[in-house]
């Protein structure tokens, strides 16, 4: 007797989602709620069905949302009409080809922070171990060369070539220390309105003339993008670091393609201070490559210092990108997106004015 194999139905798929999901109909009423949503809101789906969504969850003011655009707020405190306080990352998206329908996903940010206590300690330990290992490796080799050269000079060997070697090795140690000092500079970074397109063009030209020779760099820009609030030198350093990272990830074979893209994203906000104020980050700059991406075991730690997927890597480039973008009030994200998958580094920055 043959058993028919059927795929999971809609209810089964919703039940397996690891994030809370609400489906809202064109009349602004709850049409579906999955198990994670029931747990987070401490309310059954039966009690939510047909209710106005505001009777279930006090959503941000409609003025903050725009029809036809996704809306997102991160690490925000919300109070349900029943008085339950939750901290969540909220993303509201319209359902394609179904006008008026939308989905609301809620990720429990408070739980993430509780779990993050141990991960932050682990990251700090990883950074300390990584710093010690890298310094031991990077400084020990030039010191050994300097010692050997000094001994040869003491034994009467010709000095000219050996002194040049010693100067070069001392400069290499100094450059390493300078690079690490970038992380200890906590001074506020001056920001100003910038037209990012000349900056992106300069970064592209530098890359093609050097580390990205033989790579195709495509431009996919939003021509109406307003000026960004940023620091020109820091932003140029960030783009160059990401382009170099992408060029290395592509290797020497197969399709070697990097895409620089810009877009204006409505509704992206992050906390701006302890007073609960939030700041919008609508300016998006993406560096996209066709490489394999980061290994799964280090993907969530990519921006930690001294974490690298390459044996020769020091793990400072992406950590510095993260620091510089935060100094300007922005954020950087890593993702694998599209079909076939591509690596996306996404910068989100403030708009000038």
C-alpha cells in the first residue's frame, strides 16, 4: 500500500517559526498568531483572532509608518493592553500581492540580552586571548630579526643592509600598534553632511587600481539619496575595508563580482540614549560579493576583534568597521541573501538635515 506524502500546511509552518508572528488583515484585525506569539504575549490565538491589532499590541504611532514600506524598530519596550511589558525587535511588512494584509514579527530582545551576558563575556575572553596570540606572533618575528641583525653588526658584518632591515621591522611593529590604537580612541568623531557618491567612486577607483584588480565592481545606486551624516575619512576607510574583505573572499577563480548599492530605507530606528529616544537610520550602503561568506561557527562573531575566517587574518578589519560606524551613530550588519546566496555587508547611517 502506497502512503501519500504531503507537505506541511500553513498552520504547521507557522507553528515551527522561532519568532512571534501576527498576521493582520486589511481591517486591521488579527487573522493569525503562531505559538511563539501566544507565549510572548501570554494570550491564546483564539482570544486574539478578530481583535483589532491595537487591542493585542500597542504598536508605534501610525505616523512613524508609511504605506507600502516595511517598518522596523529594534530593542524597543512595548506594553500590551493587558499590561505585559516586553522588549522586542519589531518588523512590520506588507504581504506581496495581498493589498492591506501585513505580517508583524516580534523577537524577544530581553531574552537575547540575558543570553548575551555570557556571550559578551565569551567575546571578551576571546578578544583577550586573540590579542595576546596575535601580539606574540606579530611582534616576536620582527624582534627576532632585529636581534639577529644587531648580533651580526656586533660581529663586524656590513651595517648598511642590516640597519635598513632593523628600521623596516621596527616600522612594522609601530604600524601594528598604531592599528590597534584605533580601537582605543574614544573621542567623538566629527560628522558633517556628505554626498556619498564621490566617496564611493573614489573607494571604487582605489580598489580597482590595487587589491581588486580583475574584479568587476558594479554600481546599483538610488539617484535620489539625500546627504548622509558622517565622517568622510572614517566612511572611506569603512568602504575600503569592506571592498578589500570582499575581494579576498572571492578568491582567484569563478565569478569575481562585487556590487556597491545604496537605498533609502523608511522606518529603521535604533535606541539613541537612556531617555528612550530613537534615531532613524534610513541611509543604506551595501557591499555585496559572490563569495562563500563566513563559516557558520563564526558568523555571529564577525565583528569581534581577533575573529577571522582566514588563517592569515588578524581579525581587526571588521571590528574596526564596526567601531567606526558606531562612532558615527550608525550600525553595520552581515547577512547571506538572495538566490544564489551572496554576502551582504549593510551600513545604516543617519540622514543629514
